[in-house]
């Protein structure tokens, strides 16, 4: 079965694939536009107003415990967010901070060998990896990400 994915890069050049059906849009915003919210997970940077609705901003690299680049410690002035939702009927959305957009790729998972990711944070998000063009790409389960950060039951997402 061929599925389309949005290919992006996180910290340390980690390549991730988000199902295209879970991708709503790509936006850029200034770091100052984010309003921090105390008492939430450290990977949630805060919220922004997106067309009259609050959009949570998630540093997915933090959630996946990817260390910051040693040479690039300064926060960027502008962030690129990939806005994701569990499904198109869901009101629950999150804007994931990404380092670089690579585009849309089609993957036939019936011919790809899935590699299980070993770290605890990655296992909690039900991720697997595949190798494309000699590079590891991690498949992100958007529903699992939303459940993890918002502690929702599957029926409520």
C-alpha cells in the first residue's frame, strides 16, 4: 500500500515522516508570537492564535529527546511549524517545530522493512523507521503524539 508522507528534518538532521492525511498546513511565525503556558509539558513551548483558535506549539525534538545541536544553540528568530491533527474531523491540532521541510514522498510500506526505534520516548509514540536512499526516516504516529501531549483517551482525540 503506497502512502504519502510529508518529509521533514528535526534537530541533529533526524528525518521524520508525517502522514500527509494528518498534515493541515505549514506556517512560519516569530518566536515572540508564542505565549508560554506554565505547568504543561516542557516540550510544549506555548500557544499561538491561529485564525481565532489557540494552536499548541510542540518542540517534537524535545518530546523525542533529541539533543540540541551543539553549534546552533541560539533560538531561531522564525520558527517553521507543521500543523498536524489526528484526523480532519478533529479539533485537536498541534504545530510541530521543524528544522527543514523536505517535501512530500510516497512510500510503499509493503516493500519497506520497518525498524523499531529503541528509546523509550520513541516507543511511547509508536514510531518505526524505514531506510530510504540510505538514510533512516522515522514514521511519526500523529495520533500517538496528540495522546501523549494532551493525555487524551483514543476515543476523545
